[in-house]
C-alpha cells in the first residue's frame, strides 16, 4: 500500500469518514474542506499517524502547510520515513 493510501486510511479512521475516505486524493483539501478536520482533530490525526508509521512528530514540525491537502500530509509522512 502506498503512503498516500495509508494516510487516507488513517484520516478515514481518525475522522470517522466512512465511505467518504475513498474519495480522498492528493489534491483534497483538509482544513475547510473536510468538516470533521478541525483544530481538535489535528492531535487525533497526528497521534494516529505516529502509531501507524512508527514515527515521532515534534511540536515545532507542525505547520499549517502540512495540513493543506492529503498530498502535503502524505509528503510530510514520507519525509519522516526518509522516503
């Protein structure tokens, strides 16, 4: 499974998107586009990503750019994985 597919799966579970998770793609906006994705959901998503990928995310690494789209979030995870 590709990183973006795994990130989509994490988003789907963390945000309880149900069937809507399958509609996500790299260009899908997060903040403002997915109602469930709000400032409170950021912590849930980050924790889920850390657990799924075995990575650590420091507070100073978190920027709004990371959460612009599904693609930007996937690229961030790939960077953490060294891919």
